[in-house]
C-alpha cells in the first residue's frame, strides 16, 4: 500500500471516531462535585486540536506526494529517505566559472614572452615565438589604424605604420613589469601613427611648432564657437592657446599647407568639359604694373605747367618729333630736347 493510501485510511478512522483520545492522553475524570474536571477537558481539547493540525499537515503532504506521483515527478524523499546530503563532494561542489577565450589568449601571450626572455637573441625558437606573437596581434594593429583612415591618407599607409609600432612593442616588452601586452602595445602603435601624421602627411613641410599650434587651434576654435555662439577672434584664440596673435595667424596659414591640389587635376565645368585646374588659375597680368604707374603719374602730371603738359602731349600722344614740336612752340629743336629731359627727370623722381 502506498504512503498516500495509508494516510487516507488514517484520516477515515479519525473521522469515524471524532472523540477518540489522542495517543498518550487520558480520558476526562469526574470531579469531586460530580462534574467533569475542567482542567482535564481543556487538556483533551488541546490534544484534539494538535491531532487535527497534524492530520491536516499529513493530508497535505500526502496530497502533494500523490499529485507528484500522478505527474511523474521524482520523489526526493524516496531517493534519499534520510534527508542527508550526498557523500560525493563533486555533487555538492559549486561549478567553476568558465574562462573566456580572451583571458586564455592573454595568458598564453604572457607565457610566450616569458619563454622568449629565457632564449638568447637570434635563437630560432625565439624568432619563431616572436613571429607568432606579431601575427596574432596584427588584426588588433589594423583596427587601431582604421581609426585614422578619414584624414585624407590611404588606410594601408596607417596599417604599415601600425605594424611597425607592433614590432617595436614586441621587441621592447618586458612581462615582468606587471603590465599586459596590449596595455603596452596600444600607446606605442598610436604613437607611431601620430608621428607619421606629423612627419609624412603634410604636403608642405612646416615647423613642428606650427603643426602643434594648428592642431590646437582647431580644437579651441570649436570650443569657443560653442561657448560664444559665434566665430572667435584672433585675440580670443591667442589668449586661449597662450600664443601671440602673429603666431595664431601664421598657424592658420600653415594649416592650409596640410593638403594641396594638383594643377593637373581635372575639374568639371559645363563650358569647358575635361579642363584641368591649371587652366583656371590666374597668371601675372602684364598690364597690372602699367595701371600702378598711371595712378602714380596722375598727381605728378597735375603739378606740371601748361607748356610742359603740351610738350608731353605732342611728343608721346601725337607722336610728333622734336623739330615739329619746336616749330609748334616757336623754339629750337635743342630747347625742346632740354625741356623733355627736365620734365621726365621730375616725373621719375616722383616714383622714388
């Protein structure tokens, strides 16, 4: 008979004899006055209540066990009736957390570096381990180089520079200093890329001071524009970067030398399709100097007398000879020559 059925039979017996005393309890004795003893009745009532509570709990446990048996659930007490824990320490032990692949890879890298330090330079095993570490971290170097691909340079150039920084990091890394390899290699790779920016990416070489000031001005200009709500002045920029206004202007001019355009670069113009940039660049105007000279001559000519102006007009605008001018003015050709020489000397003196 199952445990659940036994409990049910016990419940039915209790229900058939509700006044049956509980085990270990005596019936109520009559008192000396002929009535029942109140103390004994109270004890019987208490025992009856405790028995009912025990029966209810037992019935609940039996019901739960019966439902578990119907549902096919395992009976923990049947498997382990004593309720004691298993003697197998492996069953009670808490499972260890799995180690991530990245942590295993870092630990393996440190083991390789420690082994490399025990080998002399030039050893074939050491060179093989060195090449292995470099190849394992080339993808990491490429990811760093890809951050700088939007500055007008080919990404492949930065990749090569990043590889150079990675090789230097592998050759100089000391695993006994307590720093991970990536923590040591990252600033070295970025430093090589920044050095390449400073030395090789400028189309026109400018002093390093101007390069650094130009880079600082870009950041300060953005910050001041947000603070002031307008474009900052040269004086405000100079005060923020701790430089003179002349240095700020020079750095602004140097910034335009970072990239240059080829004169042979084709441009798209509707009127001249396929033309190059050189065809649209202006050259030196041969008449520009003449315009300047004319503007200088205007106040000088205004100071000349009427006869001097007439001589210049007949000689240089009408194309008359000195003899013809002399006949017009009723003077000799020699006098006209001396007059022209004096007038021209006065005008040339005005240009100095």
